[in-house]
C-alpha cells in the first residue's frame, strides 16, 4: 500500500521541525530514503529526526565515510541504532557490499536513513518510507512523503 502527503517548508528550521516530527513516527526496521538534489534539505531533515531520537552530536552528511552510526532512543524509551548513509560518492553498485549495505537494509532492529538512494540502483529494500525534497524557491522546499513501509497507519505529514 502506498500513501503520499506533501508539505511546503519555507525555512531550514521548518524542515528540521518536520524531521523532528518524523522522528516521533519511526520504528525499528524502518528505512527512510531521502531523495533530492544537493542542498534540498536531506541532511537538515535528518538532523531533526536525530534530535527527536536523542542523538546529541551534530550531524552532517557522512559523505566521506558513507555511513555514520548513532545510538538513539525512541520516544518509547527503547534504544535504537541509527545508521545514516550518504551514497552520493559511490561510483558503482558493486561498492554497496563493501560497507555492508545489504545488511543495513535488512536489519529489523535498526533505523536506516539513506541520502542519494538512487545511487543504489535497483537495490532498494522491499519496504521503505520515501521522502522527496524539491526546490520551490531559495528557502522553500516541497517535501513529499510516500509511506511504503506497510504499517497499518501510514505516516502522514502534518499540514
Ligand atoms: P542536502 O543534504 O539535501 O544536500 P542540506 O540539508 O545539507 O541539503 O542543506 C540544505 C541547505 O538549504 C542549507 O544550507 C539550508 O540552510 C538551506 N535551506 C533553505 N531553505 C531550506 C528549507 N526550507 N529546508 C531545508 N533547507 C533549507
Ligand atoms: Mg546531505
């Protein structure tokens, strides 16, 4: 089942707040794919999510290390291991295996956030939450969430 909602943000802070909301909705095993051009706000959205999940350290795109790991905590109090991957610099799908990508997309316990998921070609998990970020002006972004996670109550962005 697929279900998409859209919101417009007009500042970095609003996108971070949207990420903070998303952080309240995640569950173990979720894979969040962040699709959008450079500067669209993928990392900003991630920062908001990680803030909700109690990750204190500042978070940038893990562009040079591909995957950053953070120990987080769900609103329920349960601990969750969060992996934040940025596939921008991978040069071919054969590189995916070298950093354990196939294990990461198949971990029922953790949370995986992926920037530039299109670099993985067809190697996407069967279920995911797709967030597309589009430029709609210098400080304006159109953010579309398509929940293909299969949960009973799909995530809807607050309007
Ligand atoms: P990405 O990870 O997609 O490359 P970043 O989140 O690192 O993008 O950067 C987004 C940039 O766009 C930041 O410089 C931020 O200040 C700016 N920006 C302007 N308006 C917005 C907005 N509405 N939402 C998110 N970022 C915005
Ligand atoms: Mg980024």
